[in-house]
C-alpha cells in the first residue's frame, strides 16, 4: 500500500501540482493582458472574466488532494490540538478522533462525487454555460468532481496509514522518514 501511496504522491507532485500552477500562471497572464487591453486600448473581451474566474477555480479544485495531503486546508483543530498536548493516552484519543473525522469526510466526498456525476451529465446535456455564454459549465463541474475524487483518494491513504499507526506499525511521514509518528 505504501508503494501505491508513493505513486499517488508522485502523480500529485509531478502532474496535478504542475497543471494547477500552469493554469494559475496562464490566468494571471490573461488578466494582465486584459487590464492592458481594457485601460490602454479601451476594449476587452466579455469572456475574459469568466475564463479567469473558472480556470482559477479549476486550478484550486485540482489542488484539493495536495492540500489534504499536507494538511494545508481549513481545519478546526482546537480539541485535537489540546488532546495532543496533554499526554500519551490523550494523544491516542486525538488520533482516533482525527481518524473518525477523516473517515466521515472520505464517505462524504464519495457521496458528493457520486451524486455530482448526474449534475455534470445534466450540465452537458442541457448545455449550461457561464455568465458570458462563452464557456460550457460541464468541464468546470467535472474538474470540481475530479478534485473531490483526488481528495478522497488522498484521504483513503491517510485513513490506511492512520489505522496502521494506531495498530503500532511504523508509518513514514510525508517526508519519507521511517518510523515517524505523524505528529
């Protein structure tokens, strides 16, 4: 399973992260070009704002799984951080609470993806478009679902690693140091 997680992390770093970065760079450049066109040349494209908005959102969606992996997402952790600092028994309770929350989130994301697939299909079938009418909505919705699916895959590996850690097995942390506790 660790080999599969290693392959997944490499895919995230080498493919998803780079695609997201390139999309963000392209959107930034497009926004700068449009600023020049609008304020210097006096005209701009109607579709530009939709393009920048929806492509930036798509880049963020693709980064969901990577944010989950590094725990860089919005996180309310008052209880778990307090338990983690008290002692060994409370640290174990903290790990169990984190694992339960992770499992709940994993199931929730699977449900969102499952029920989101018909929404993408409907958007495609009914040709739903962005506000400027320049872009179909279904690709952006599909990327959103892909981002949730990527996040769920990361959570699956985190759940597996958390269970192994609770069972007393050495689990490498994200930097690859064997035997780390993940704290």
